[in-house]
């Protein structure tokens, strides 16, 4: 799966969060985490998050840990203390050979095209 689709999902999530003041995006994310193992932008682009070692969909709890705890709190904290350097590394890591960002690496997950 190409990095362009992941970057597109990132931008789409950003747009959805701004338009809905974050509240609509968060409510939608809570549903898509459990039904599609994806965030709203990934769902709209037909992407899903699976475990790297087994290919199984992540559970709601695993999605919560991946997105909120690792992606939000840990990377948010690291980005703050490094003046956003970690955020840029996280974003551009998807263009590497494994197409994983830092959150994927920490959670042992990978983003794939649904049905593939």
C-alpha cells in the first residue's frame, strides 16, 4: 500500500477534525475503531489497520492504545519537548521501506488496503 494513501488519510482526518471541531471526528473514530479497525480518514479511503505479525484486525482496545495513548499522548508529549521534530519524523516515516509511522512501529501494526 502506498504512502500517498496514508498521507491522504492523514490530511482527510485533519480536515474532518477541523470541520467538526474535533468532536464529530472523535465520535466517528470511536465507531470506526471497532467496526473497521481504521480512523475516519482511513475508512473513507478504504484502508484498515492490522497486526503486522498476524494480519488480524486490531480490537477497539488496541486501536485506543495505538491512536490515543501512543499516537496522542506519547507522540504528543515527545513532539512538544522536541519542538515538533518527532511529529515530522512520524509523518515522513510512512515514505520509508516498511510504510509504517512511529505509532505503527510501537504498536506492531501496519495500514493495508481493505480486502487486500
